[in-house]
C-alpha cells in the first residue's frame, strides 16, 4: 500500500529543532515533504505575502524526506506546497513542533496553527503541535509516542471537513505525561502594555510586554489540562460565525 503523504511545516524556521524532530517522527509513518520558512516567523498569524516576491530552494538535510525552504510565512508555505511542490494532495498536514505554547487565545496569533488552519481551509486533515518550552534545547522526544499516536488515529479516523487539531504538550518528562485530554480553548488573554524606552541616540521606541491572564478554571479547558500534566487537544474551526447570535441579530437589524 502507498504510504500516506505528510506535509510538514512550522513557524520557527526549517532548521528549528522542533520541526526537525517532527520530521523524524513523521518519517516513521509516511512519505514526508517539508516546506517551511527560511527564517523564524513566530507570531505571524495568518499573514500571507502579497507585496513582495517569494523564493524557495530545496536543501539537503538528514533523512529520507524532501526539504524546501521558502522566503515567506507559514501560511505561504502551505499554499506554495500545494500549488508548486506536491505532486498529489497530502493525506495530512502537520505544523510544529512549536517552541512554546499555542494554547488558549494564542491560537489566533500563532503561525504554527495558522499553517494548520490554512490546510483545513483547503479541505485537508491537519494538526498543529506545540511544546510548552521556549528553549532551543528543549526535549521534543518526550512526546514522540503521543504525537505519533495522534497522527495515526487521525489518518485512520478522518475529521470532519474544516476541523483542525491544536495540540499542546506540557514541559514534562516522558513518564510524567499523564495522557491526552480533549479540551476547549480556555478563556484567557494577554494583558499587554507598550514599554516606552529611549535608545542611545535619544529616539523613543516601544517594546511590547505583558502577562498571560487565565480566567478559566473549568475542568475541560486546555490550560487546566496542561497544568495537570495532560496533553491538550482542542478541535478548532476557521469558521468564525457566531451562529448562536444570528437570530437575535436578525431581530435587531432586519
């Protein structure tokens, strides 16, 4: 039987340890093609390149997969892969493993998750993976078996069209991870401010700072699951329509 074709991308750049580990994990499951940014693209969200050109090149990295770097955003990578690189539709798109969390509200800022969502827009099965460790030397192998388990189950049990999985992994040793928990997106947000500073030339500049405010203690929230040592899996959709408000709104506006 033909092995499943898996497209791998990320937002930390094609040489980031997170994506290289994910590539290795996927090589054990299917035929892998990597199309990832040639430089870090964290926090790009669903940005695409429209006012400048794109370039790409095939690069030689260890492993049986094919690796292509693109001078664009994570979403650009998915679009470009589908149009110019892949010879057939991938059976699965996986994005990550991100260096740092993409739980709760972070999903809307994340380049990692936006790449997965773009695949969903194209009607493809897709998953975004993130590890709650920003370190370049983070241990991504501790969640290998769980990542592969999730991927194999999605390949065997396709999700409804438009559904994408947001998977976050706690920073724990392999034997400390308690399991996998299907969750909702926690009600949380960043409380932000712009720190005003002056550079040595006397010019004022601003640096974004703030803290993460989790207001959700419900047992099915992703932030709670992660704090309790579970991998959180949140099914997300790109359809942002507030269906529950449509009827009321009709009564107001129509």
